[in-house]
């Protein structure tokens, strides 16, 4: 992605999140945040929607996962996972918490793990 590419979103929270991700990517030499920023820069209809069942299949116990889009509640999750996403459905949030997992915003995860170590992008 070209660094001078204009962000077209009109949502001020999303624009500030994308700028934060790009800044942390440069500061910490963490390409994962640049990739997440690129995914969030896409039009809303092109953003990923991931079901809880997909997170359960593609993650291990106590792993950290980033979803650059929305997490939906279809399926079952049977192990604790820390999930950071742009948005969660109410059912997805309750299923993750019931499995002893944790739901975070992407900005919270960036502050908690600025170098992006041991993260998996699903979506």
C-alpha cells in the first residue's frame, strides 16, 4: 500500500485507528499493523465478517487473534481466545466471554502489544 494513499472513510474513529496502526507499524517495525490498516482502509462492503466458529477452528487456546472487520456469533467456540476486532455482534461477544476469552478493540490491542508479536490475523 502506498504511504501517501488517502483514507476515504468518513468515520473519524476509523480514520484515527488507521493512522494509529500506520504510526505503530513504522515505530515498532511491525508489518502486522500495516496489514490490518490496509484491510480497514477498504470500503465497508469489502471488510471481512468472521464467525466465531472460524476463530475456533483457526486458533489455539489462549492465542491472540485480530479480525479487521466484524465478528459474528454463528458457531461454537470451545477454548479461551483473546479477540480484537473493529466490531462484535452481541452474540459473538457473549460466546467469547462464556468460553473464558476476551474481547478487545484493535486500538486496545495495539497499546497492549505494540510490536504485534504472537498475533494471528483471521479474515
